[in-house]
């Protein structure tokens, strides 16, 4: 597709339920990122994939959060036993492989708004 | 710890009234400073990357500048369509894939 696509756009779930959020990156982009944005704040880093492997998952808040990218393209963010504090907009971004000279800008999707009730 | 602070939190402008947004940062080993625009209900949209002090970049009515401690986003003769939240982010050498964002400045331009 032309841009980063995230589904669903909105998700309302009950406390304690399991949710999956999907991200389709720009075709050919090897790097993929997940960020979380709370109201009135900037996005916060969660996890970074280079290809199929998670190169840095230090931003995941706890072990209820997990993300996969099995074929190096589509990624799924999984949240177990959701809590009300998990409510936020979850943003996915992708970028082309960077050289060591310059940073390659990340292109963001429109986000998934997760509401835990 | 890397810190990024944006000011003001909100800015209301009359159409044509030029102004500047500030992004101050405290990091070790800056690799790049990024400006993004975010419209309500949308993801951030890339505007600029600045790499070294003294660098400037322009796009339409926007100009971004960088010093060793801060960056400014200048909006010249703004139009209502410039209304958005502007986010600043830094990337550092030790993990040059991660963006650390400020909280943003919400700009409203009245016709």
C-alpha cells in the first residue's frame, strides 16, 4: 500500500480481555516500530523490529505486552489481560533500511485507539 | 536520561501572524532532531530532520533551525490549514532508531 496501515482504527475491550493490533508497513521497509500515545503526550517507544527479529523491546511496559513480525512485513501487537491504563493510541511506523550516514525518517500509520472499559 | 521539552503547550494565532515554537533537549550524542506534524485522529507526519547545529530547513511556511540546546520551528504568515500539533523528537547515537518525543505544541490559526 501507499502508507502504513493499521487495523482496527478503534478497539473497545473489557478489562481483562486479550487484544491484537495489526500493522501493515510500507512495502519494502525493513524497520518497523510500535509507539504508544496517551492524550496530550507525545508518542512513547515500545518496540523496534529489524526484519523479523525484535532488535529492541525495552519500551514494552510489562510482560502482558508482546509483538511479533513473523515474515518481516506485517506486525501484530498483542496485549493480554488488558487494564484500563492500557487505553491509548497505538501507533505503528516503518522506515527503509538506514545507512550509517543519515537517519531515514519513520512514516507513521493513523493509529489504533484502544479503550479498555 | 534524554529529555525533550516543547513550549508553549498551545499557541493561538491570527492568520498571517508569524510565530515560533521551541523544542529544548538534553541528550548525550544527538544523531538527529525531527519535527512532525500531527492532525487530530491521525498519525504524525514527517516534516524535517536536522543533524547539526546551525542547520536550517524550510518547507512552505515552515522553517526549522537547530542549535546545540534547542530547535525552533518558525511559522511565517500562517494559514488556518497550518493548525495542528507539532511534535519534536530526538534520536541519539547509542540507539539510532528510537525517537524520543516531546509533548507537542498545539497550534490554532484563526481566519
